[in-house]
């Protein structure tokens, strides 16, 4: 009996099964982006009517909060047969999906799958630390994070010099091949002509030197992040308004009106209001006998008796009281007497606990070994 092969015929190849059908994401019927000053009710009223408006308002208010919407948030509306069946509320990379059925709804939180990478960055200062980061393609969030790590010991506004070098290891989250956001800096180094070599190891959400001493201090280096010292601590200074010489028991920081003013350390607000020539003024009592004062504010953001944390915004730069222009008058007291904020020594935060020191030393050894290998690699 002849076979297909002997007859010169070939068995027809079987067709491969069709690929699984991927659901096609429908296009929204309407889209709205929250702008400054927008109210949730007004946004929904532009896109919805009647029961759909009521359902959407109730749903978004219960999950997101009508008073918690932010400029830049995006709402996408999906209609079927003239009725709302779905609403997506997106903030940043996170989306809350509302599916409406009858009088109720169900929600689903959707976050994209990021790819986490650990990368190292190294560079050298030419004009400023900001421009050095910019030239490397790094964004503001990691610059701020880096500056905050060393912010208790280094004033990058005045102590950053041309030729200084920096080096850090940081987590980055990518969406496809696009940087979505930064994770924490895991290790950092700043080597400067003025400040010397400073190294930070991240351990249990805080930063320490190689000996386990905290880089945090009881007080920040400055109550402002961006500023210029316009007048220092002095026993005799000519007052530009009173036209007399008198002691200047504080430091004046020139900065634009509205610049946030941060509490130098944790404590309790003992005064918040108008104080003669100081204008709008805040006084904070700190542990260990220290007090700090902040004058000429345009607006006060705390109340007397309120507890504040280190770095918390307590007001905004202004020119109230006897001031010729917007600046912050900052003063510090120890045991009730004035002290020079630029020279006073304050104790560091707590070191690594003894029971965690073995774990910390293991981390230091691991990091140092990795950094040595990276340094030997080509740029």
C-alpha cells in the first residue's frame, strides 16, 4: 500500500493554535486633569449628570477624599449606553479603578510593575553641586536626598568648592527603560577641599559613619535650604532702619519671600505671633536647654504649645517688623543666653545600638568591598 511519502506527498503541517486574545483596553469617554483651585464636585459636574454624578462623587470621596485631590491628578471616565460604568483616578504612577454596578461600586488599585536597579553615580563639582548632578542626568529628588544626608555637617551653599568629588549608590525604579522614581541612597561619599571626606552608610532607614555614629545632629545646619547670609552674629552692627550701632545676636539669611523656614530641631513652640521689631516671630524650646527664634516671617505655620519635629515648616520668609527686605532673622539661646548659631556645637543623634553593631559592621565591610571593586572599574 502506497504511503503519502512514496507518492511524493507530504502531510500538511498542522496550523499552530491562535495566540490568546489579549483584552483590548477601552478608550475613556472623557478625561479631566485637576488644576490648582479645582473642586471635585465641579470636575465631576463637567463630565457627568444625575445619578452618575452622585455615584462618582460618593465613590471618589470615600476612597480618595474630596478635599485631598491634587493638581495634576487625572480622572478618566468610561461610559456605556450613556451611563458611567468605570472611573480611573490616577496620581503619579498609581491608579485607583472604580467599577460601577447598580448602586454600588468596587475598587482596584493598579500600580505598574517597576524594575528596580541599584546604580552608582560619581562626579566632580565645577560650578555647583546642582549643576554637577544636572550634567550627569540626575534629577532633583536624588540631589535633595544626597544633600540632606550630609546636611548636618556640610552647608552645600557655602562649603561646596570647585574640584570637590561625590560618589553614591542609589536604588532606581524603571518603567520599561524610563526612570520612574528614585529609591533610597544606600551609600554616599562627599570629598571636599573645605569639608574633607564624608562617608554615609544607610542602616535601618538612617545614616551613620563607619564607626556607627549618626550623621544626624540635634539641630539642622540651617533653618533654610536655600539662602545667603546677609548679616552674621556681631557685638556691634549698624542697624539700617534705626541708624544706630547695636548688638546683632543672631544670623540674617537673605531669601525670597515665601521661602519655607524649618524648625532646627524637635521641640515645643513657646511663642508664635507678633514680637515688636521682629515682626511675625516663632520661638521653640528644645531639649538640653536650647531655644531657637525665627523673625520677620511673612506667615506663621505653627501655634504656641504645638510640638514640632526637626525640619518641620514653622513659617515662611518675609519682611515684617523692622526689616528692609525679605530675610529670616535667626537666633539661638543656651540656658537663656544668646549663643552664635554659626559656631555652637550640638550633640549628634543616638549611634547604632550595641546589639546591632555586629550587623552594622557587616554592612560596612560589604559596602567597602563593593565600592573598591567599583572604583577599579572604568568610568
